[in-house]
C-alpha cells in the first residue's frame, strides 16, 4: 500500500511539520530538501509550486508529490512538501505523473489549507487521505501510456522539441546525455531540460528518455506547468536542483532538448545513428507510442549491442564532453 507523507513548514507553526514514512527514501528526501532550501535562501530566490518525482534505488521506492513555497510563524522560508511513497516495482515511470494527477490535486488542496490551519489540523488532513494500492498505481501508470496511442508521433515531436529538424536535436541530446551520464561516477548530475505544458507532453518526454537511453530512467523529475519547464535528472539530485527551477543563472548545467538555431539542429541530425535518423526524418502517421517503441530498438546504446567479432572491433569514438551548442 502506498503511504502519504509531509515535510516542511507552515505559517502557523515555528518548527518543521513532518509526517514521514520513516523509510531511507523519505530520510534522504528530507535531507535533500533542507540542503536545497539553504541554497534557495542564500540566493534570495522564491520557489513556485511544482511537481516532483524522486526514485530511491536502494529501496525501490518512489516519491511523487508537490512542493510549494512556504514560511514558518516567524517568517523563515522553507518549502512545504506533500507526497506519496510508492513501490516502483512494475510501474511505468513515464505514466506516473498523469496516473497520480487526481491524487496530486488533492495534495495541492491540502497545501492551500495549510496556510491557515494549525499543524495538527494539517497532519490530520494528510492522514485522512485515501491511499491507492501499489498495484492500482502500477496499473494506472501503464494505462496512461495508452494515451500516446491516440496522438501521432509527428505532433508530439513538434510539441516537445519544435518544428523542422528540431526533433533531431532533441533526440541527439537525449542520446548523448544518457550515454555520458552512465559513465559518471561522481560530481553534479547531468540534467535534461524539456518543455512540458501538459501531462501528455511530460509523459512523452519521460517515455522518450526511457526509449532512447536503453531504459535509463531519471533519478528525479521536476515540472512546473505554468512555465512549461521540466527537468530530468540523470543522477542523484544535488542541493542546487530546486534553484535551477527558479532561475537560469546556472543554465550551463542544463542540457536543453530544443534549439532555436536551425543550423545546429541540422548538424545534430547528421550525428544521429542512421536508424534513429530515419525514424525521426519521417515519423509518418504512426502513433507516438509505436514511434517510441521503434526508437527503443533503433537507438539501443552501444553497451547493449552485441560485440563485433574479435579483430573487427571499431575504434570507439570520443564521448561528448561538452554541452550541445
């Protein structure tokens, strides 16, 4: 059974309000949020409401919830987080945000009430929320993917990446970022930046990362519908991640999946593997789901492909060590 949690501050109380699951995933999230708030306060930033999804690979759990800016009774800033902790076994990560859409809306309602309620009342509201079962969430997440069967690949590629050769650019960025992320052992995580103004666009981008990376799932995802921004974190999130959602002062850390420069997009087209390039060149009238299934085969990472016969191995090409221009 999924569990519900809360951590942060409310205006009617001078300390943290907490309703946690006690799991390693929750404790890790708690430490991360405190470190992230230190960064936001230091930079004088103000957090806007956003959705988040964070995986804890050691315990196979998944936190999905909302974050809103808040303060305590003496005016100290600290976000209020409300979330579900769910077993990630059998779920479709791409389908999770829309699958839990109604549940996240209920959490947002509690967050609004928390501004004027005593902490005991807020805790009672959270504890009284209906909880979906892990099995139900898994079924719902896969059912959401069927929505990609009723929209064309061409339409979703244009909505996610832009017109013309821009989808080639987005595909190339995903491929290279995931390839490089798989080789990193330390340091700040690689972060893909996407445009997602609807739950379908967010789902398509998540499914694209999954398909084009050989199943390498982001460790964390943040999205803000009003600004049409989403960040896909290809490694453990660090303390500056929330700040990146507020300001683009560290834009050099982000790998945007779009470009306004046609010549750059055209060069990216030539860098795509031939099979991937052909699919993006002419998606035709196929559904977005069928297109991504084909991309998963065509863009399989080299590490997952059969090794060439001995004596005929090709010299490995140098990895991308810098951002796409």
